[in-house]
């Protein structure tokens, strides 16, 4: 259930981000860099959360999932940016 809500929120945010005037070439380059950073962060968080979810049980699994998502997000951002 939580994953579905997060997916819908991210999809809505992406759709709203597409609205607006055409950017200048400098703005376009900056936006592409921001998208690359965001993609790396979100991808790393997703992968880290999946890996963390494979371990533990009960509330320990939740803690490891959150920790994996944070660590994966940080690693993804460091790689992409």
C-alpha cells in the first residue's frame, strides 16, 4: 500500500514538473543535471530499500529497509552527481 502511494506521488510530481515554458539552453543543461542527480538518488534508495528488506523480521525489517534506502540514496547521489 505504501509503495503504491509513493509511486502515485512521484508520478504526479513528474507530470507536474513537465508543465511550464520552454527553457533556455542553460536552463535545459541545469535541468538535465538535476534529473541525473535525482534519478541516481531515487534509484539508489529503491535498490537499497529492496536489499535492506531482505534481512531481519518484524520491526527490524522495517528499520533495515529504511536504513538501506537512506544508504542507497546517498550512494546513488554520490555516483550520479
